[in-house]
C-alpha cells in the first residue's frame, strides 16, 4: 500500500498473499460460538446480549433440564451431528455446549 492509496479515500491491499486471510481455528470457534448463542437466543427467547460463553444455562438464563434436551436436539439438527448420549443435566454453561459441538464436529 502506498501513501497515495491512503490519500485517495480508498484502501488498496496490493500484493497481499491470499493465504493471509485463511480461516483459523480461533475464527471457527468464534463462528461456532456465535451460531450456538443465536440458537439459544432464538429457541429460548433470551436476548443475544445476555448470553456469553460463560453464562450458566440454569442460573443466568433460567433454562430447565428438559429445555436443554430440546436445545440439544435443535443443535444436532442445525449442525447435522449425532451427539453421543449426553445427559442434559450435565451441561451447565454455554461454553460446555460450544465445546461439545466443537468436539463432535471435528
């Protein structure tokens, strides 16, 4: 990029290696987190802003065990996964849910 590129109001990234913008594992996790949070929000009626990976499903989001089981079914459908028999009561946080999907999707 040259100085004249900056003064013209448009930015040009000449000579960039196309491999520079490859999706990284961190990007995938971020996208996965976003997808899971969106699913939780849509299915439980909780505002996305209230949901973080560290949110407790029960304490912070008020989710019941049966609702977690329903959410797991939706996640399996959305990600085309067959999750191993997971007892819904064992999943305590959004992060555990994200990690479960990440592990099964690999």
